[in-house]
C-alpha cells in the first residue's frame, strides 16, 4: 500500500481523494519540524504532499529523512526556487483537479 503524508491545509480535498485511490494518508498540520515529520512516519512514506508553501523548507528535511520519497506540491502559490530541485511534481489546484491528481499519484 502506498503511504502519503499530507502537510498543510487540505481545502481542496486531496487527502480524501488519495484515500479513495487506496493510499494510506497521514495528515500533518502546523509547523513542520524533523520531529513532527518523524512522528508522522516520513521514513516509510512513499509520497510527501505539501499544500502550504510557507513550509517549503520542510522539503529538504523530508529528503534528508527519506531520499526516495516523492515530493508533490499542490498549491496555488509559487514554489520557491530553493525547493524546486528537490520537488518531483508541483501542481496548481486551479489547473489540476484532486481526483485526477490522486489517480496519477496512485
């Protein structure tokens, strides 16, 4: 089973769409620290989905903990340059509906 950590607000319902595709989703809100991500199980996650780009520095923390995790950004905001090299996929909710994204990630 694919495991995902969804970090940030989920206004568009991506978490539920991922669950409908059979993905085990763990949600993390608030400040993303190494401890918070470890508690969420980042070492065993297949996907890290970030919706709050104010927390984009967490991408480096995630990749340090689990270099094989796929980092997906799903946000209306622009991805900062410093995080682009470690992000596998970045999508704008205005362009990509949650059901399509979930299907592709599954």
